[in-house]
């Protein structure tokens, strides 16, 4: 397939994608490490309940942050589709769909936070249950976020792998950077899939290493798109020079 010259919509989409990458990354880091890790105590339902009820506003800010993150990823997948559609429309659409699955998993995670908060606040129809049971149920909802995350991560990594291949094929960004994107994303796919089958796999490869290389690629790509933009592919550049002659 011949790649057409870069148009203004692609250049605009590249800037949008760069901003979306950075905004979503900053949002998810703040929500997870600045809020969730502060309030949720592993293995202690009672302490977790006390923290959430004592800082309910902060907990709700975390929920709002998760929703902002989801909206940002939808913007990102749209921008990436606009950029990569001329390279291969079918694969660009597949990557967008897989990233949408990732967003849907994140939305389910966010809904679980609402369910946990409802249990802890003890609505009238929940008074038939003991406080300890409500706390345990709330902790169950909070704990299932872990499973939803790694289900969604598989699809997010698949999307990133496909996009990395399209970046490599297009030459819109340096091929070394695109190759790193393919390798890091494929590594995340493999680790996540093995983790489903063997839960003890995290003793061999730490969970942090599943998606950290892919995250480094995303950050590097976002800065490239913001400050360098898209560069013409070899084929398109040759045609443009021939047309000028």
C-alpha cells in the first residue's frame, strides 16, 4: 500500500495525540498513587473503609480522575486513527477498537468504586448487613479492579503493538522508536497473557515490568509528536520531490 503525503488533519491529530498521552498519563499516575494507594490498605478492609469515609471527597476526586482518563484515551485513540489510517485503515481501526476495550474495562473499574462507596456509606437498604460484611464486600469491589485492569491491559497492549507496527511502516517517527514500541508492547501482551495462566508469573517478572517499557515508549512518543511532529515517509517524500521537479 502506498502511503500518501501527510495532510493537515494528521499533523493536528499528532499534536492532539501528544497532549492526550501526557494528560492521561499524568491523570492516572495521580489517581493511582496520590489517591488510591493512600486510601486503600492491602489486606485491611476496616482501615480501608475508615480511610475512604474520612476522605470521601478525595475518593470521589479519584473517581472523577478515572473518568477524565477514560475520556482522554478516547480522544487519543481517535487521534491515532486519524494519523495511522492512511498507512493501513483496517489495522488502524483494529487498534482503535482494542484501545476502546481497554477504556471499557477502566469504566467498569470506576463503577466498582461507586459500588464500594455505596456499601461503605451504608444506605438504608443495607442496614440488614453487619458493618464487617459491608466492609468485606466493599474490599471485594476494590480488589476486582486488579483483575479488570489486567484484562484491559492485554487489549491496550495489543492496540499499542499494532500502532507500533504502523508507526514503523509509515516512518512518521524514527524507526528505532517505533521498533521499541512494538517490542515493549508485545512484551506486555506476552507477560499479561502468561499471567492469566500462571498467577505466580509475577514472581518471575515483576508486575511493574509488564507495562513500564510500554509506558516509556508512550511518553517518548508523546514528546516526539509535540516537538517534532510527523515526518514524511520515504515514499511520500520521494513523490513530493518528484512533483516539485
